[in-house]
C-alpha cells in the first residue's frame, strides 16, 4: 500500500515569522483557518520535494444546493 503526503498551503500576513505564526495559531483556535487557506497538494511520500498534484479537499455539495444551483442557473468557476 502506498503512502501519500497531503500538504495544505496557507498565506498568513505578518510583519515577521513570529507574528504570522501567532496569527495562524489564533485562527486555528477560532476555527477560521479557511480564511488563510490557499491550496492543497498530494504526493507520494517517495517523490522529491516540490512535486505534487493540486487537489481540492472541499466536501461535495449536498443535493439541495446542487438542485438550487441548477434551478437558478448558477455555476461555480473552477479554482484550478
């Protein structure tokens, strides 16, 4: 069985590394880290660093939301 690494990338503003780390810790405690989330990658653990495939870890829409989107003609732009 293969082992994979899933990497979440966040962009956190701050004047220095300590301030950015404190801001991220606060966001994690308040459960609002999604505000800083940029992208996700997955790669085999044997692959060299820097290589990977961009993925989306967002849960799929429920049937009611999908139905309302179709009914109202809304569509979602892909982020890739």
